């Protein structure tokens, strides 16, 4: 593999990691507050559709982004209603919302555009533009560092930088603010939070809504940045890979960045090479597809460190039992 | 004292939940610009008013009975097996290997062989998540989701690189030999001058599905093992105190669950496609979740719910054909059923409980 290919691969890794990272941080907020969310996939999907649809009809990608976030937050609110207010099973609710998104997006897309569940291709201001970081062009000719800065780091859609900046922000919110302390506490020991006179319901709803916003950004990036349209099932299991990354990262923001970059790299590899040769061995593309899941199972099995989820995760909180 | 009489818990709550899901589905159809009653009429006409429609309805229902029972058995042990999809696909691999490489003299023997093979392969795919849950405490939901994806990649690899006949373009195995062709309803019930179930895929596997319902009922309510599974599902600590091994029950109930999901392949792969294709389970593993929730994890309920979903599936296909409404409508209905009978159960239950308490108070006063 020559240097040019490597640069392309890394550039593609950044793009593929972005939706994973946003969805993974979304799951981080929700699960740290004790609400399991296997509906990341559905939220991304519905956000992808509504962002593409609104961006197409208004010609403005930012209105599209807002619409995507709004759609995703609606699903989050239903999840909150089911799992916090009505103390239902969070996993079942997540499954239901994934199906809801998967069905509704195609139904509405077919009814509006009659293109087999796809939106028309976005052009001009309806798409996310590329951001050229300062001095990218001037530094391009510097050997080694130049191409990395100009091609790998610079020149992505703005939401890519939002995703990567969201990592330190998430860390700061969760580990350096009072809100973050309470949010983590409500995922470990909601009765303690309740005893301190803080509303468990409100905290958990806030976490679930933040999760919706981040999934919304992830979906909008997919349909206006990564691709210039919405296509049927376009998230293609990324919500589950993000979930895998979250477990791989043991519910911590910086590790989530590493996990998402790793899984994004695997996706980039699978796109670039159908079969990947390492010396005498040929790694089939299916192995790279399955690798994130296999790694997660290994982590879950506790063979490489132990992944311990937030203690009150998945349990509805009942006041004064 | 119970807040609600048993009949209300078993019948009234699910019925109201389904009603809400139905009303919302009707609204979705209306929003798509079609009269819901007209849509319903089209679905009934296509799925129930001719024998070939029934042939498809029962074929789909057979798939859903198996996957619904699979989810139910795991539910009784308080586990959520979301991996029916993967287990069914691996079950398909078992069926394909059994049909392609063993020279069966007659379909009946092949059916027995394929049944054992499908169940064994499905159970095997559920074994790893089960043992990880039992011994290492990794969450069964997450591991079974991961195993769905791993199964899809594995089947993809095997079909593309190993089992594809030379010169074949599609990722699929060769067609199974004629000897393992299962009798379809058309073969079984047509007479010379009256062809019934024409061209529809319903086959003898439907009766195996009914047997599976009875077997699961016997297992859960009439055997010691079933009692242990229910006790474990009710209270893990209680079960432990009574000398029931959590590891054993977790693994056994997941093996049974995986085997049932795997059995779906004799219907879909051996009965219908007669070769193994990509994504042979076609989402039936997930529909099993809706079916189990709706059927309250009881084999009779599962059977009825599977029939309903079979009807929806076939009716949905008719709608797609005649009214240009995409088949994804069924996915939306399925989502609403799961949401209201599963996650939003208390949304219906709490007001009802209050209602029953209020009437009872009036009665005693």
C-alpha cells in the first residue's frame, strides 16, 4: 500500500467514523443515565430522511439539519415516554422504534417522491459544503505532514468537526459539570439521586433528548454530507455498530472516539478493498464486515478487560418501593 | 389481591393494545391517501378469500409460529432473544448442508433429517450468547444482536465462496435435489378437477409448526424443566434458593429458543426456496418478537398472532400490488404492535387497573 492510498483510506475513515461517533456519544448520554437505547439506528434513519427531504424542498441544508434533529427527538420522546413514564421494557421500545423508522421513511419517501423509497439527489446549498481549514492549501506541499493535514484533516463537511468536537464536550459535560455528575448518578443509583431531591424523571428525559439530538445530527450528516440523498435503509446497521463501539469503549467518551475510529477504519477498508491481502493470507470482505461485532462479543465476554454497564441501566425507577 | 381479574389481564389488555395499534395503522394508511376500509378489504380479499391467498398466509404464519415460539420460550426465562434472525439463517445452513450432501431416498426421511439439522444449527448459534450470559454476564440482547450480524456475514461468505455452484451468478446454493421436495398444500389437497392453493408456498411444515406449539405448551406447563424455566424467569434468586441452576436454565432455554428459530428454515429454505439464499429469514426473526408479545408468550396466543401476521404479510403484498402502497406498511404495523403490546403495556394496563379498582370499591361499599 503506497502513501497516497493510505491518505485516501484515512480520509475515508474520518468520514465513516463521523456518524458512528455521533450515534455512539448519543448512546453514551442515554445509557449513562440508565436508559438502554437500541433505537439509535432508527433515530439516525428517520433523521436522515427528514433532513434530506427538508433540505431538498427548502434548498437549505441547515433547515434540513433542524428537521432531522426534530424527527429524531420525537422518537426519543416516545422512547422516554415508554421507558421512563410508563416503565416499559427499554429494549422492546428500542426495537419497536427501529421498525417504525424503517417502515415510515420508505412509506413517506414513496408517497412524496415515488422513487422507490429514495429522495431526489441534493444539489448546491442543500448539501453540506466542505470546510477548508486554514493554511490547508499552503501546507499541502510540505512532505508527509502536508497531505495528512490538507487531505485527511481538512476538507470535510462541517458536521464532521462537530462530531469530533463533541468528544471533549461530552467528556467535559459528563465529568466536569454538576449536571454530568447527576446524570451519571442516575444511571448508577437513581434512589440516591431521588433522595437528594433531584427529579429522576427529568434527568433521564434530558439525557434521552440529548441522545435524540446527537442521533439527529448523525442522520443528517449521512443524508446531506456522506451521501447527497436519502436511500432506503441507508444507515445499514450503523446504529448497532455505534452500540458495539459504546460497549467496546466501556461507556467512556475518549475510548468511544478510539472505538469509532477503529470501526470506521474497518468500514473504509471494506469499501476500498473487496478482499484484503496480508502476506500469504487473504482476508475476505465479510470478515471486515463482521469484525466490529466479533470484537464486541469478545469484549462483552470479558476476555479483554470487563465491560460493566451503568448499574441501573435498563431498570425503570419506581419511587418508594 | 390482584388488581385485575385474570381474563382482563390475558385478553382485555392485549386486545385494547392491538386496537390502538390498528387505529394508528389506519391513520397511517389514510395519511398515504387511501381509504383504510378499502385497504382492509383488499387485504382480506387477497389473503383470505381465495385458497392461494390462504396458501401464502399460512406459509408466512408457519415462519412466524417458529420464531414467535422461539422468542416466547426465552421470555419465559426472562431473556430477550433478539437473535432469531441469525439463528434462523444458520438453521438454513443446516438445512442446506443436510439436503445437498445426503442422498435422501424419500422426502419424509429428508424432512426428519432437516428438522434435526435445522434445530441443531439454530441451537448452536444461540449457544454462544447463552453461555456468555450464563457464565460471564454479558447481556444476551447485545450478544444476540451481534450474532445476527455475524451470521449474516458468515452466510454471505459461505454462499459466495463455498456453496455457490460453479458458474452460478447469485450468492445462493444449488437447487436441492427433487427427492427432498416437500409436499405443498397444492400437492396435498388438490383433486384432479379442483386445484387448491395454486402456486402458493404453504407446505407440510405448517403441521410441524402446530406440533411445535403443542410441544412448547407441554414443555412449559407440564414438565419439570418448564416449571424450572418459569420459576427462573419469575425470580432468579427464588429459583436459585430452590436449587435451580441459573447457568443450566439459561443455556437450556436459549438452546430451545435457538432450535425453534432454526426450524423456521425447513419452511422457508426446504419448503419454499428449495435452496439457500442470502437473507433467507427475511425479517421473520424480528416478527417473532411482535408475535410473542402479542400472543403473551402462550403457544395458542403465538399461533393466533402468527396467523394475524401471516394475513398482514400476504395482505400487504396484495396492497403493494394493487394499491401501490409499499410493503413497508407492514413494518410500521409491526412496530406499532410491538410498541403498544410490549413497551407501552402500562399505558393500557394502568388506566384499566384503576377502572377495575374503582368498580370493586363501589361493589363493596
